[in-house]
């Protein structure tokens, strides 16, 4: 829910220019970092790490997220196999950025809660 409410409409619609997408993301992430949100990626290399690198290359004033938590490493540390196929909840569309993020957050929450 938080993600949906904070993503610019042009990104949801898929009609942003690359500059608009990066600019929107940098604004959102900068705000999240200032508010002390944790930045978490399922398996950040290569997609998320390259995207964050490109944000920095486009805007040198951009504050990179640190630490960048890695769900795959957290699952492994909890004794779970990050390469396992984890079931999706009803409505979680496979290979859709928002629903992939939703599933990853749910899996992380469930793993930490049960540890």
C-alpha cells in the first residue's frame, strides 16, 4: 500500500521518460532515507544496484541508500534457501514490479517473524 501511494502516476502508467522516472525515484528515495526508512531489495544485483548507480550518475547530490539490505542474504542467514520458489498470495502477479516487491516484503516479514 505504501508503495502504490508513493509512486508517481506516470510510473504506474508506464509512460514516464527515463529522466522523469529517475527524478521521481530520487525524490522519493531521498525522502525515505531522511525519514530513516530501511532500503531493502530482494536480490539487488544487478538490477537494483545498477539502477541506484544510474541515479547517482544522473544526480551527484543524490544520497545513496546505506545500508542496502538484501533479502536473499537475510533468508540464507535464517537457514532458508533464497532460490526456493515461494508461493504467491492471490492477486500477486508474477514478474510485475509492484507485486514482486509485495511478495518479497511479505516473505521477509514472515521469515523474520518465524525466526
